[in-house]
């Protein structure tokens, strides 16, 4: 064989050396990859926001976008959790709409958003909330609430953006609980609703009585069945790690007028979820009457005269009148006239000449110690708070104050409870009952 020329020999020597160096570099790189030390380039806030928005827009491709997030910026978040979270925040999208753009929220808008979230019951998330970056998403459709759609990115002390797994898990749990909660009413499942009542927030302690809880559950189901007309069209207004807020866009009020209503789900430091879903009971028409010895007598707001009271209740213990409250155009001087009987007082708003000559309207019935007088057929001072709740299951939502508007007039019933000494079963005794006509 002929020997290679000197130049050709040198050329191959250089190529072999170059290949050897390349092979060494590749071997080292592969070893680095296999040992887990090879890291993706970290992404910034706009890129993280874009990946989540793209996932919302095309959830079928979510895994591809998830894989573009460096592992150290996922905080241990699995793809399954990421997919579920994208599904949750996608619930804020109007039906049939698509994303048109997104913005990183800064300045006063950011401060306002984060401050409102800090008013939650959970201190655990406060520092995380302060470092959050809100992302506003614009869509082709209009939301019922008219509010923008937001989701939130978290940042470390270094300023690096990441997806906090605890934050996302809490959002997922809040949403899952809300789905179960609303399904219980859709299915009219009395047992489920009773089990969910302890999660509802009320100004009063929840009664222990199974009968009271059952009455409350039945009233809740009745409300969701007949008043909430948009049962499958609730709008998720907002969601973060400690609060989930829904809008019920079509709800009938007591006057059969359509209005909107909010339901809120909260998560505290211990991940205990509670529900703010207040329902008010309207004062029943039968409870606008003063009953005496089991018989219906006079109605609050009606015309009052001395002869009528004498025939119904006998001679009063005392009759007195207060100072002039107003002078009518015709010169009538209007006062509060107090007619006292044993254990109850009737107040008339009208004109007063003397004990036998006065005229006006029944303004207030107050019962504090009577075995004969009661409001309506069932409410007297010998009852307890639980007795009231059996008749008005959501009286505790309004501090045992009930009202109704009838023929343009407002009437209010206040049940004053003795909270200093509870009954053996945990209820509170009724101290007094006051029914009033609220004159304009």
C-alpha cells in the first residue's frame, strides 16, 4: 500500500483529535444529564403567564406547556395537579369564549387585588399573597359579573416566579368542595345537605338539635329549588388559595323579582373549608298579628282606637304618651301612646287628648312576660332560640331579626334572647319579642 502524504496524514490526525474532544464533551454532557444536574433555563413572569394562558386556551396540550416549566419552578407540582388546576381556573371563562390577551397586573390595581385577598381568615397565605403577581385574562365573551378574570403567580424572595403547589392544591380543594356542595342541592339530597350545614358560617352557633338542622336543610333545598333559577350557570368570579367566590346570576327574591347573589367558600390556616351562603327568612303574614288567649286580635300597622282595645284586652294598667314627634299639615300633633297590660305593651302612633280619647295606628307590640299574649300562633316568651329556628330556620343569619314589606309598608320582628344563661340543651331563652311597623 502506498504511504499517505505528510499533509494528508496531518489532516486525519487533526480530525481524529477533534472527534475525540467532541466525544469527550458529549460523554460528559450525557453523564451530566443522567445525573440530573442538567437544568432547563429558568423562565420569567411573562413566559410563565404565557404557558398557563396557552394551557387554558388549549388544555389538550397542557402537558406540553407543563414540561416547558423548569422543575424547580413547579414546587413539586405534578402534571395531574397542573392539569386539574388549569381546569379550575378555566371555569372562570365565559361559556364558548376564548382568550384574546393577558396582562401582568401592576401598580394600584395589583395593590387593590392583593389587599382584598388579605382580608381573608387565613394568615398563612398573607406573605405569599403579598408577593403574588396577578395575571388579568381578556376573553371574547363577557362575564356575568362584569369583573375581569385573574389568576395568580407566586414569587420567591429572590424574585423568581414559580407555581406554589400548596396554593394550587388549596384552589383545587376549594373547587371540589364547591362542586359537592351545589350538587347536594341540585340532587335535593337531604342527608348530604344536613352534613354540609356545619360548614356554613352564621353569626350564631350552629344548633345541636337534629330537628333544627333538618328544618334548616329543608329550607335550603326549598330555596335552591324555587328561588335559584340559574342552578347550572353559576359564575366563578374569583379563586385564590383561601377564597372562592361564585355569582348566582338569576335568583328570585321574596317579591319575586330577579336579582343576583354571591356564595363564598373559604379555607383557613388548617385547610378547613367554610361556606358563606346566607338565606333570609321573610316574616310570615300570620306573625303580623297579636294573638291573645289563642285568638287573633289586632294587626301591626292597622288603625287603633280605645274601644277596640278595651273589648279585646280589658282595662289597661296604664296609658301614657310621649312628646310630640311631628305636626301634620292639618295640625295633628303625633305622639307615641303607650298602653300597658300585664306582661306586654302596645304602642300607638297618633293623636292624644286623654286616656279615653286618642287615635292612631298600631306601631309596636312588645311582649316580655305574658302567658296570654303572643306574636302569631306560635311565638311567645316561653320559647327558646331553637323553637324560633324551627319556625324560621335562618333567623340566626340575621340575629333573630325578621322583616317583610307588605303593601309598601315595612314590618320588623325582633326576638331578644337571654344569652347569659343557656338552657340545658344549649338553646337560649327568649327574653322579649318586639313587632314593629316602621313608619316612613
